[in-house]
């Protein structure tokens, strides 16, 4: 932090108000998806002193992005998002040491945009390496399906993970449990909802109320800080109410947060694991343990292979359209 005295001074001042505020300077955070949510979370974490960030996105900056995605300008159009965002963080703080990675995240039913099998394998290997190096992962990708591989890998490697997603006027923030007894993952909300979305990426960002992403990003950032302040850190149990004995001195550590912006409705609480979850469930983890990266590659060609060993397939919805989590996407 010596490289940015002004940031150090700001954090010292905040520390006087919040003496239990944890230091984030040594935290290694991986952010997947550097759209509206990813940009805001990266900036929020940097404001808390999280200088080690790895940013992943396969897209390039498009003309519609700078209006809502705070790390881009019109001069960045056509350049890789992850690389531009990493550079932008260094312009905000001299202490920041981010890295940008233009990677395609394996998605059930979708092959690599280049059509190259070798590129898909290389991107998957790099993704696993980045998750292994991270202390925590934020999944802010634009579709439900693109959250599958990171969620499953984080569960297998026991890496702390937070999923953040928004819809037109609603949001969801999920703290993945490091073990089934500590809570579920993003897919436990509705493990049977459709993986493959027909929504175009360019449509999802523009179809949300402007404040929704800002609220979701702030809630995710503050949940992260609260959890780090807990004595058990990422193994902190889910709390229904703040003030439980032995809890985080900074506030509440729920398993899930939901908010409907237009109706000003807010929900927080427990988020149990689902035994047939396609990511953290026993069948999925067994498939990944036995099949490894080859099995993940197979899911990109055939989404029905995600949970062939389980009784109910996760690629179809019991309600015909998916649950609340499946309808929440962000670009």
C-alpha cells in the first residue's frame, strides 16, 4: 500500500471508525465477468484495499458498455474487457496490481467461439489455475450456464465463491458454502432450471434498471468484507440475523440476499445445499472427480451429461421456465 499513500490514509481513517475492518491487501480475488457488476465489484474491492485482483472476460468493449460499465471509456471500444479493466484499476490506484485474462468460460451446450478445441482446453486449464491461485472468486458472468464450471470447480477445490446476478429490477447475491453443511451454491437455488439461455448478451445489460447493478455490487462487496471479519472467515456459518454470538463484528453474514428494486423488497437468510445440485451436489462432484477436465469439456458439447447419474436432469425445468435464479442474468 506504500505505492498509494492516499489510499492508505483513507483506509486508516475508515479503520478508526470500524476497528474490526479486515485488511484486504493480501487477499487474492478472481472476478469472472467484467461487465456492469464485475466493474463495480472490482472498484469496490479496490476501495477496501484489495489490490490483488485477477479479471476474466472473453468479450471486447462494445459501444453500449461505457454507459454502465465503469472501467471503460469510448476510447476502449474494440479492446479486450479484462485487459482494459485491469489497466483502469492501476489508473485509479498506484498500489493496484491487477491482471487481465481474456478467457472463454466453458458453458454447457456452447463450444468455444473460435471453434478451436485446443483453445477451449487451454482456456479451461487457465481458468482452473486462476481459481487455484485465488482466495475467493466472484462470479458475475452474463448467463446462468457460464456460472456452471466456475461454481463446480470452486466447490471441488474448496475455494470461497460469491455469485452476483441481476434481472430487470431484481438481484441475487449468493455466498457459496465451502461444504454442504455450510450452505449451498448458486445452483442450489433451482438446480433444475435451464442451463442454456436464449437471451443475447447485449440484451441483458440494457434491460436492467440502472440502480440494480450498483445495489447488487455494493451488497456483494459488503458481504465479502463482513465474512472476512468473521473469526471463521470463509467458513463462517450462515446467519439469519445480525448479532449472533461469535459472529462477524461488522455485521450480518447471510447465505443469500435478494432484492426487488421496484418494490423495495429485501430478503436475506439461509441458503441450504441441494443434494442434487449440478455443482456442489454429490453426483456432480463425483463426476468431476472421476472425469476431470475431460468431463467438463464434454458438458460443453452435451449439456445433458452434467448430471447423468442423478435421478432428475438439471437441464430441464420442472416449471417450464426456470426459477428465480435462472432468470437473473447480467452482461
